[in-house]
């Protein structure tokens, strides 16, 4: 029987995750460990977290709908592969035993923390890439490498998801000729589709703890909304440092536990 305090704790985690995703990314590194700490098995916790954070991704995509419209042609090419990758990742999650997944999680968390830690470096490389090859045109994009890269990232996103946004930003930044605000809008829509397709399978998997979803889903939506409002006022570097510290601590604890 889930206690009221457990639901409050999970809801607070989802609220924080929604806000962190909007400001700096990496919210899964907060909400997922909270579910595990509440006694939810690792695979169930990840499936529950994926479904519960869907509203937050929708809020981010809706907020950037004007910029998203500029990517219609790209999205027609990429969305089927993003959705398929997210679906395959969720299937892999369901067929993974809880013991195997629990052994993988610390390394997945550390990889996500690494992506967060090098986020600014990734952005600098994106701009360096632009300056090094200014003659490239958006009409001559490396379509096949882009599709393969997005598909691979989508499988990871459907399987675990932490750091997915940064992974997609790195891929699109290196292969497309757009400024970061436009790339961020593209990344947000891709993340939303990946998450929704993964969640669409997971809702029928029997792995989702719906009592937690009922609290976490609206909390993540609220967190995403207010995070979006605060995104320009808060220092994302400070937020990332807090999330990375928390994530590394969780990974180390799971490795030695």
C-alpha cells in the first residue's frame, strides 16, 4: 500500500524534474532515484517515470511551437525513426530483468551526468563546427547519418532517457546548419515523440505504477511550465551542477549497495 507521504515525495520529485528539464536538462536523474528509494523496482521505476514525465515534454514542445514550425520538412523525415527508436528502447526495457537493469543503471546515470557536465562543451563544438565549414547549406544535409544518429539516440531514450536531450542536441548540432535555439526546438519535439512512443508501449507492459503516475504527471506539467518561465532567470550551470552532484551520489550508492 502506497502511503500519502510516498505520493507527496514522488510528486515533489516530478515537479522538480519538470522544472529542471526546462531549465538545464537531467530531470530524470532526480525523479527516477526517488522512485527507487521509495521501494519501486528499477524497471518499474523507469517505466513509471517515462509515463509520468510525458506532460512535461508536451509543455516544452507546445511552448516552442512557433520555432518548431520551421522544422516541418526535417520532422517528416526524422519523427518516424525517433518514434520507432523510442518504441524499441521501451521494448528492450521491458524484456530486461530488474537485476540486470539495476546493474546497468549506475553506469547509465554516470553517462547522463557526463553529458550534462559537457553540455557547454558540446555547444561550443557546435559553433566551432559552424565556423569551420560556413559554406555548408541546410539544403545539403547529411540525411542518412542524421537519421541513423537520431534513431540510435532514440533507442537509448526509450530505454532510460536521462541525458537524451543533450545527446540529440549534440547530434543535430553537428549535422544540421541552424542556431542553437532552433536546434533546441527540434530536440524538444524529438524528445517528446520518443517519450510518447515509449510510454505508449509501457502503459500496457504491466510495469507502470499508476498510483505514482496520477501524482507525478500533473506535477511534471506544472514543473515544466514554471521551469520554462524561470529558464531565463536562473543560472543553468548551477542547476546542472546540483543535478550532476545528486546523480553521481545516486550512482555511487547503487554501485556499492
